[in-house]
C-alpha cells in the first residue's frame, strides 16, 4: 500500500485500544488499515514523545535549501533574455558581481 495520511484520531484510538488490551494487535491493524511497520513507528513515537505526530521542525521544511532566491532568479532571467548568447561562465561572473552570489554553473 502506498503512502496515505493517517489521522491523529485514528492513531490515538489504536494506541488506546492496545494499551487497554481491548483488541489484539492484528485486529487493531486490520481495523485501522495500517501496516505493522507503521504501527511500531507510531508506538515508538508515542512512547518517546507522548504524542502520535512528529512535530519536529525538520518535517515542516522539506527539500534542499535553495542557492538562489527569487531576486537572483529574476536577475538571471533578465540577463538571459537580454543576452541570449552569453555562456554560463559569463552568467556566473555577472551573478557574482551584480548579486554577490557565487554559484556553480550546474545551478544556472
């Protein structure tokens, strides 16, 4: 089964059912519809933090940090539109002198 979001309430209900021994683990997994691996991740998080949702800042911001911000990209686009015959090394030099940012040609 692929990734799908499991609601906070379902996770808490599963934890409560397990801690109160109201259902067997297999019945909880079948009822809630998540795998054993997911269950043990939820249980581990519950035991470590007292919550079933990971609130760490690393989950809020995903992906690689960007070398260029919007202003740098706009400058680069203007340069390319005005001078379509410039090579990458010239664009790198212009970014370094005009925007004070040094980037690899692969970034451009």
